[in-house]
């Protein structure tokens, strides 16, 4: 059996991505800057060659026969030094002149290759290592004749290559240093949020080992949904476990008496009638179903999807209008109202409260629904049910909420419905409060917090 490989850590993945991004970005920047520098150097070189051409033109004299003569030496001193790297020359159809700097240098400059009034800049390449600027013009002699003249200036490409090599070395050294600094800075920035995730993982391990029961650290706002939802899941799990334990305790308590009766009859050697035994077993089965249903109903889910409230309310009210045709039901539930509650729980709460209000009211039952939110992401529900009955005081209402804590102590009537509502409200960590209704009877206000 092959052992599964451990996936690389998040820090390793993010670090690798950060290094790749930095190297790619700085590589592209380096290439762009290098190209821009070369273009700038070539532009400056062309300007130097143009200046050299005009310096040569400043001392040029051409006679009527096309012979070239000089009234003075060129102004640029590099043109007067042999093999200086800057060269110039003049061509006519009859004569030519080369600057003293060309002494001992074989210049591959063709004669008269450019038309009058035109200029051309030729970059160095593999075939010839020279940058050459040519200018064609017409020179008017003293006799008025126009003589075609071509003036050129050239520079050895080695100078540009040396400048580029020096610049390239400095550029990539500094970019390498910048890459190192950026990578270290990114790793430091990555380490901080990953440390926060490690803290969360450590608290989760403490929860698994029983050393804590919830996440209690102070975490950034971006991680609040994660920590809040984890705590909600933990709280829901504990509440459901407690509810199931309570339901099992209630079930054991409710079955204890009939089982004790059967055992006592068996121990006494009494004959148990089939009808009596069937009745006892039927009661036990009914109690088991009741307790299991109550446990399932009281169990709470976390991350419930939003429920549109108005259709559920309309369904309950439509049923109650058939049961209480003389009662006026008035409901205010916006069509856009949505809450993160279970439909089954809402039906149970609403059905019990509205039915109690209709049973003990005289003529009117009003219900008002609006949103209740404990966070900006999920929404709970607040509902108020009013009747015009006699009403009850807060103490009596509290007693009714406590009725039915044991299934075998329950009685039919308002107390049973309110105890069911109380169980559901507690599962949502909400609250139920009695108030005096504007209709003169009882107002029951229920808050179901978002689940």
C-alpha cells in the first residue's frame, strides 16, 4: 500500500508564488529599462554624429571642380586624434576628405550613396560595427555651380557596447538586490496572516482535546465570519447534544412507570391481560414517538438558508381562518422579509402562538413580523402576536413556559403550546416576552436569532 504524500504547506506555496511573481516582474522591468537605455544611448549617439557632421561643415570649402578644401580644422577634438573612435569624411564626385582620426583605420563607408537633401542613420550590426550618419547636400560654389556633397560621421559600436555592458551590470545587480528585499518583505508579510491561521488551528486542536470549548482569540475583521461561524457550530453541537440527552432522560423517565408496573405484575406472578398489555405498550410507543419528535424538533441546525417568511405565515393563517371563522386575523409580513430560520420551526412557533391567541381572544388577532439581525451577514426574525382576550400577567406567563418540562406532566392547552415555543426559541438562543397588547389582551413577542 503506497503512502500518500503530504501536500506542501501553504507558506511554501505562497512563498514560491511570491518569488516567481517578483522574479518575473523585475525581469520584465529590467528588460524594459535596458531597452529604453539602449534607445536613449542610440539617440544620443546620433546627435553626436550630427554634431560632428555640422562641425565638419563649418570648415568646408568646395571649388567649382568639386575639390574639397578646408578653411579650418574641425572643432571636435576627437576628429583630430587618430583611432579616437569618432570619424568623419566628405565625398564629392571628384574628391574626398577624411578626418585625421581615420588614420590607420579602414572605414567601410561607400562614396556618394545618399541623395541631395536627404540624411540617413545606419546602426551597427553583425556585418559592420559602425554607427554612421550621412547627410547629402548641394554646395553652391563661387561661380554659382551646385556641387553634390556627402558628409558623414561614424562612431565605433564598441563604445556603445561598453556603455551597455556597464549599465546592464549595474542594473541587474540592483534589481537582484531589490528582488531579495522584496522576497524577504513578502515572506514577512505572508508569515503574519499565516501565524493567525496557526493560532486558529491551535485553538481548534485545544477544542478537540477538551482544553477549551470555543474560539476566544482576537482575530482580524476578515476572519470574523470564520471564527463566528465555528463558534456557532460548536454552540449548536453542544445544544443539540444537551437536548438529545434531555430527551433521552425524559424518555427514560416516562417509560419507567409503565415498565415498573409490568415488572411488579410479573414478579407477583399475576396474569397480565392482553388488552391491558396492549394498552400499556401503546402508551409507551406513543411516548417514544412524542419524545423523539420533540428532540428532532428542538434540535438546531447552523447555517440555515434564508427563508421567505410571508408564504409560511399565509399558510398558517389560511388554516386558522377555517378553524376560527369568527376571528379576524390581521397580519403584517413584508413580501421581501427573509430570515435564516427553519420552516418547520417557524410553522411550530407561529401555529402555537396564533392558535393560542385565537383560542383565548375575543374577535381580533394581529401578527407583525420584521427582521432581527445580530450580524451583517445573516438575519433572524422578530414577531409579535396580539389578541383582545383577557390577557395574563408576567408571573403566570412564566409558569406556563415552564410547564411540560417532563413529557408525562404535560396537560393540553396553552401551557403545552407555549412550552413547545419556548423550546424552539431557546434552540435559536432567542427570547420570548409577554407584554400588554394594544388590543387590550396579551402580546407575545418572540425573537429568533439568525441561525
